[in-house]
């Protein structure tokens, strides 16, 4: 295999891009989202859970429940935070 300046330049540029992007990716916030829905003859419900962790180590949770049925509709929301 012979040495190619163009191949070396492309490899160096790609490596530099990875090195510059890695610290930003390590400091990015993380987020989780999950939802569950159901319905039947007596109504419907939807549950949404969101969890978020920031770069300072704080974690937040939000649970939201939506319900609708013959007696009306309700929304229940729970907030939680951990340090």
C-alpha cells in the first residue's frame, strides 16, 4: 500500500471532527419519553412520562395522566426532581 496525501488529509479531517464533537456530546442533556394509551367501552386514558437529566446532574420526572369517560374527563400531573 502506498502513502496517499489525500487519504491522510481526509482521515485527519474526520478525526479532528470527532475530537471536536466528543466533548459537546458528553455534556448534552438526556431525555426519555414514554407514552401509553388505551381505550374501551367505558372511556379512554393516556399516560405520558418524561424524564430529563441535565449536565449538572439534576433529574426531573413528569407523569401526566389523561382520562375520559362517561362521568367526564380528568388530568393528573405529578412533578418530581432529584438532585
